[in-house]
C-alpha cells in the first residue's frame, strides 16, 4: 500500500483529505506541522507528499526544498497562495504539481492517482540512455552529467526521458502534458510546463545554445 504524507494544519481539511485518500486505498501519514512531517518522512518510505505552504510551525516550501535535496519523491503543493510568483516559487522548490485553494477534492484525487500510476509503470526503454555528456539510468531513475549525479524530481526525470525518447522534434505543450502529467491540460496551470522545463534546463546547466533542450 503506497504511503502519502499530508502536511496540512487545518484539522477539518486534513481529516477530509485523509478519509478520501484512504478510501482510494492509500495509507496516509498526517502531519499538522513541519516538525511532524520531517519525522514521518524520515521514518517511512513515502511515495508522495501533499503539502500546504503556510503552516503553524514553519514553511512548506522550506520543508519540500529540504526533501528535494535528498529525494525525488513526488510533491504536490496544496495552498491558498495563488499568485503567479507563489506558483513559480512552488515549482522552483521542487514541486511536481501545484493546486490552489479552494480546490476540487476529485481533481486532487485524480492527480494523485495519475502520479501513483507512474510510480508503478516500468519505462519501456533500454536500461540506459546517452546524450552527449548526459547518462540516464532508466531503471534507477538517476541522471549523470560528466559523471556527476544530478538530482531530479520524478516529474523532471519523466520530462527529460520524454525529450530523449523524442529527439530533434518540436513537441507541443499538449503532447508534453499527455506524456508527462497524464492529463490533457484541463486542470494544469499554464505555468506548469514552462516552469518545469526551465527548472530542468537549470539543473542540467544548459546555456545558450542549449546543450540538450531548445
């Protein structure tokens, strides 16, 4: 049973999300604050984090930045902060998705299920892909540039893999959403694709002309 870590300081909302996720068959680890979330993450094999940003004892962004330094676990921000700068900051912190409140519980569940399906899928590619000074190990989901490992989120890895599987092609936003996010874009913020691509370029240290992504 996949474990989901939920960081949310609104007790009523936290209980409602937990109940729905548990009905979907997930084990939910519930945290009211950052300290509890940090402890639960260290003690458990977590597949997905759903995190508020403004919580009573800290900042969800900082928590997820710390997580991203050591793990490629999926991260969804669920927050009332809905300005463009907030969304960009969320993706820069390593989020795979960003949902603003008020939100549809069914949309949240749909996104969770889509991410979980990806965890269970085996990549239909060879064990290793090479592109210039990049080496991508598909089975272990590790990326190396000039022999040094680059830590990517699962969404960033999926995006890079999709680009490598479709070299020298012009790819539309809709194609990327379908392949990487498993959706047609109806519930995905307009900034999601360009921000994720920009973050991937930065991690790959791409400069003009881009080594791998144009």
